[in-house]
């Protein structure tokens, strides 16, 4: 920890990328249709990711997954690599409706054959330093362990074949620093109770807001994104110093919330 000259504030510590797990964000089930499943992840290093999907919430896994797919990450920055890997049903097949499916991701270091699956022995989401320091910590992060009948792997549920059985969650924009209670945690509570029930578990979260508030970020979060973004991207994307006479162009001059706190924050960002 250290202080920033001229601001009187305490700066964030330098991000130790080497100490981070391989998976920086995710896995997130991005899309499911009748024939494909897509899972998104952000990693700190390039990898070939193989996604295997299995039908059923519990029990021994079959030798062959119902769906599989492999894709190599795309480099966004020096320490930031993202992938949306899609597993596809064999020709003529389809995902079973109203059914919980489990999935696994394996991370291979050999990128020379982009579509060849990662080796069976390659680390998965529960491997040491992949999502967390060890298997138990990874299970705590990824699973609803205390829920009866909950899957022992990351999972999702397909919609039923009857519209009356649909169970959807809908919300608008999400602004973490808005007034009131963060409602997204309610969905986590629902999943914690119903993760093992194909009938009650929500099949989809729909966010239909018109923006993500990238133009109205909480001061602390903006500072974190700036400092840690430099470490992950490996480059400085700070704006050049804004001349006092040009602040009105950015909508700052007449905003009552543009206080000393914002000036201190901007001093950090400019460093």
C-alpha cells in the first residue's frame, strides 16, 4: 500500500498477476439452444479450452459427453485472454428439454492444434490454481454444496417443452452503486434452494436494460478498473490530462457530484 502524491489518499496495491488463479472471470453459461452450449471465460494466460457437457444432475459421468467443443483463447491484453467455447450436439441430436446438464472445462497449454480437444489429463475447473488455490475452495466457489440433489459440477437446466413450466428471471439495468438493495443476490438465493430441481430451477436470466452504466461508475470501482486494468492489459489506457477549460465537454463542470472525491480519483487515474 502507498500514498499518491498530492492527493492524501491511499492507492491500491500493485496487482500480483502471478498470484492470481488462471480463471479471472467465469465460467458463465452464455448461450444454450437445442444443439449447442456456449460457456465464456476470461483467463490470465493463453489456453486451449475444451468444453464437455453431460446430461443429468448427479451420478457417474458417461465415457462420452453429450456435447463437446474446443476453442483457443483470444488475446485481449498481456495478462487477459478470453474465450467463448461452444460444444455441439452430434449430427441429428438435440439437448433434452427440462433437464439439468453438467459441464466441465479442461485447459490445455498446447495451442498448435486449435480444434483438437485438450488432453484428458489437462487441468479442469477444480484443479489447483485454476479457479482457486485447491479443489475444496473451487467447489465452494462454483457449486451449491449444501443443496439437496445439487450437481457436483457446474451446471445449467434446459427449458421444459411446456411454456407453463418456464421459470425466468427478468431485470433491467444493473447499477452496483445505486440506492437500495442489490437484487441480483436474490437469484443466488433461489439457485441455492433449487439447484437440484429441474422443475423449479430458473432456466434463464434476462437483463433488458438499455446500458451497463459504463458512463456512471462508482469511484472505488473506477479506480480499481484503472489500476488493475493496466496490469491485465499490459498497457496504459489513461486519458491525457484534461485541461480545466475543457471539463464541460465531459459533462463534469456542472455536475454537483463532481466533488473533491472525484478530483482525488482523477488524480489517481492520471498517474
